[in-house]
C-alpha cells in the first residue's frame, strides 16, 4: 500500500515553517498517543505514521530530500538510502524531546541551570483575647525557621567556589532511559534533581544554602478577626534550597473564650441575671459592653427568663468596614433566696391576692397537662 504524504499526515502545507510544523506534530501525536487510545490498533498505526512524518520533516536535509524525491528518498538505494525512519529506533528519543522538552526546562544539551527548591510554608497558631479581636492589635511573635546562609549567600558552596553542572543529567535534573516503545524519565540520582553538584560544600550550612534561626516578626491583627481566620505573611516561611524562593508564613488565629461575653459572628451575647422584682415591675439595668463602657437597658414589666434585648452597634466590628454587629442581652430572672419571715409572709399574701392570674405560662402548661391526662382515660 502506498505511503501517505508526510505533509498530509501532519495536516500542513509543504511551505510550512518549523514552528507551525512542530505545533501540528504535537497536536497529532497527542491525538493518537497509545495512552489516550488503549487497545486501538488504528490509533497506534496513525501515531507511528505521525512520528515518521515529523522525524523526516523536522530535519532540513531529510525534508529537502523528501521534497525532491518523495518517499523514494528513504528507500534502499535511493538518494537518501539508509537514512530512513526505520521503525522507532533511536529517533523516538528526539521526538520525545520535541514533545516534552519544555517540561525539562527548555534546555537542550546541558544548560546547567540549578533546580532551585522553594522553601516550605510555615504555620503558627496564635491565641488572642476577645478584646484583641475587638480592637485589633500589633503583636510580636517568635518563630523557628530557616534563613539564607550568610556565609555562602544561599549557594551552598564554600566561599571562592561555585556549584558545577551535573554531568549525569547535563544540568536538567532528570535522566531518561529507553525501555522498548517508551522513554522513562526520573530524577537524576547524582544531583537529586538539582542540576548542579556542589564539590566544595559550605561549612556553615553543609551545602544546603540555609541555616536554622529564630525570627521575631511583627504581626498586625486587624479589628474584627474571628476564630479560625488566618493571616498570610508572604516570604516569611522557610528559605529555599540553594537560593530558591522563600515560603510563606500562615498565622492561624484562635480567639479565647470570654468570661462574660459569647461571640456569634459579628454579634455579641451576654447572659444577665435580673432580680425578680425588676422582671415583675420593670426598671432599668446597666450592662457592660465590650468596649469597656456601660449601657442602660430598659426591662419591661413581666419579663421572663430568656427574653432578648438588642443593643444596636454594640457588637464586633466588621473587618475592613466601619460597621459593627449588635449585642444581645439574655435575661435570667433570679429567684430570691434567704428570705426573712416577713418577706415570706408578703409573698404568701401576693399569691393569695393573685388567684393564679399572675403566672399565665404556668397556668397554661398545667391546663394542657390536665387535658392530656383526661384524653388518656377516654
């Protein structure tokens, strides 16, 4: 069966430039790659056909011979005899290079650029009070971390020397091995993926390019932060290996419980006990607020335990805003204790005078209980 035209296989014109040719090849190779078409013999055949076409057209001499003589240029005895694709052979590694060369850092033949490793991000747990969360605060923290070695300035090499290009991987940090149809890529065992070898390591950092140190940092806690919020300090994490970029520091905030107030988002809640006389007759009480002031709350007569009174704008500040949440007062009606004989007599007189009308909730509950028991007997 006659071979298809190489330009037709790649879907390009005969006057195509190298960049467009390479792009077209990548598109076709990805389309018919065996990994994307498992068990598809037709796709496998097309993949080989695409590779064969590109192997010829990417080489200026082979392309010139093909343009002049066609497929005959690579048949035995032809002008290009013996230079054919010949199945996969050693040419597949070059094709793999074209497809995945960018993954290797875009360097061919030993560029020697060191593979710098970014430093790790750090986490710091910081506990603050509810007052600190309300007002905001500037705080100093101490963190153990790694910094760039001052002796070698992060290179990892002793002063007066420089890291050299790894000869095993030619500076790529990775090596390849041909295994039948596939090319396997792995981290270079000689330089551990760094791309360069330090023959004379720095005595201070032992070739790592960084040393241990405790740093003191100033942290701005904005007003309105909540439990679980985090603050990111860019570049304050661990130093990178051999001059690599520094990681970040993440400060996770935990707001301590308060002995008086409870927080719910931007709102503040406070349970306030009130005398039963105030709850019964009504009156004014003063309650503390988180800003250290006191606020007056008017208690209406007949107030029961659990009733809420709202103080607008007395809650937590909203971050990056001038607004505040609200504060809620939860009343707890306190039962009097340690009564005198006279006080008890007055309460008995009060009970006798009321004839059950002063406790509507209690009377309503026991009325429902009575109806419930009666229904059980029917």
